[in-house]
C-alpha cells in the first residue's frame, strides 16, 4: 500500500513523553485484508480484539480497500479521540498508519499479521497475535522520532539502491505465496547484474562522493527482520543513522555483511557509518528509494528526522537495550568478537588487523 498524502512538518512539545493508557482505552484496528496469510488473518485479529475487550477497552475495526486508506483512517481516529490505532497488516500498513498519526496524540500499536513484522520484532513483542495483544496491555505510550523521505514519514528505515530495486521487483502475489522468501529470491536474481552508481551524499552539509551499492537511513535498528545495518540507531535521539555501502558489484557482499554483523563499520573501508539530521542523496542516473519496505520514488531525494513526531506503545524493556536514548550501552557477545576477528584478518592488512594497531577512521 502507498499513501502519497503530503504531511506537514511536526514540531513536538516537550511535555507528556511517557504515559500509561487509560483503563478504558479506545482503540481502532486498521485491518489490511490482504496482509500475510489471509486465511487466518481475521481469526487472529478477532482473538486479539477479544483480549482487549476483556480488559475493558472499546475496540473498533476498519478495513482498508485502497492505497492511502490506512493513513486516512488513522488520521480520522486521532481526530475522534481514539487513544490507540492498531495496524493489523505488514510494515507497509504500519507505515500508512504512521503517516496518519504523526503529530497527533493517538498512539501506534501493531499486530504481527504481516509478512515480516519488522516493527513487532524490533520491540521484542510476541509473534503470535493474541500473545502480542496481551503484551500490549502492559505497554506505555512514549514519544519517538520518525524519518521523512521527501514528504513521506517512515518508522523503520529508508533504503536507496539495491534493496529498493529488490522491493520494486517483488510482486504482491509473490509476497502472499512465499512470504519473506520472495525478497530473497528476487535479491539473488538481481545481485548478479546489479552495479553501483556514482552518488553525492550530503550529511548536514558534509559531502561524501563515491560509487554506492546501497544506502540505508535508519530510524530504528532491525533491517528486514533479520539483522541490523543501522545498529547504533535510537528511536528517540533526534538523529538518523546512515550506513553507506560502497562498491561496483555485489561480489564482495559477504565481506560487507561480516563487517555489519560485527557492528565494527570502521574495519571495512567500503562501509561508512554516520549520524545526521538532514541527508540529501543525488545519483548519476535515478536510483529507486524504498521506505519501510514499500517503493517510494527515486533519487534525488532529501531525508530528514522528525523528532518526537509519533506516540507509540512500547514495552517497558525493549529487546535492544540501546534502542532508546536513556538505555545503558550494550555488551558485545562472544560470537560478535569472533566475527570481528575474522573480519580484521580478511579485510585489513596484518598490522592494522592486530589488536591495538591503528585503523583508518571513516565513520562515527
């Protein structure tokens, strides 16, 4: 689904950053009837609704029919005083609801009934809809940031280049039949013929030039529900995290992936990691852009952060302890240290790969 409504910039106040929901909350479920596995969709949504009704909530359901309905229904719900708008669909449905809720006091929630459910995974909520509904009863309203790609808000990330080209090639029927595997199939097919493009990337006035394969601009951390490309992103720090993957072809993609999994971006000279409030990307020949997994135009495009633009229901303790600004730093795991050692041996010269030896610095 895709909503092209132009949303005005949001200037947040500094009050009411955290709240609990009222005991008798009003919720609207925005249901995409074509999301995920359609056979069990309405049954799962009904089970979640029953949980909330039993807790004293008033819960209504509206179904989307056309592109843009999600944003319209969410906007109308906020105007009519609903406390929560629940996106029942994939991450594209969530994106539409976000574009309707930005700048309002109604809070976003999501049920895991889509193909990948990246936002639900990011928050560590159960992937079974009834269990997720029960977990959301204990959640708190909290103000978080959004990104903007042109005139469209995004909750998770924007991708420019290879991943957006993959999104463009995946058909709706393939998503329903294959689920997340549809993206994997198309990615392998495209990888053999994809080539990097010359790009000029401006980050808060600083200019970076080079041939790029992929740029990911992250408001949150999890990418595709699998791993973290913008692993240092916080959803309430007023910044967007930018990972630039350079190169001519995807032949060296395994080495890039090792560096990303290790979260040691400065170990790989073909990867740059930055934070910025405004990002402008221009390329030699238009590159496709995707936001939250849906196609959203082509370069050139400007990306900005909208601090505190959205209320969302968040668990008391998100699974990534650095997803929120006030969280303590995360300790590295043994497997991450092992991958880091492998990357240093494979990518850097012997002297630079040894512990304590200086390595070139490209990033934050």
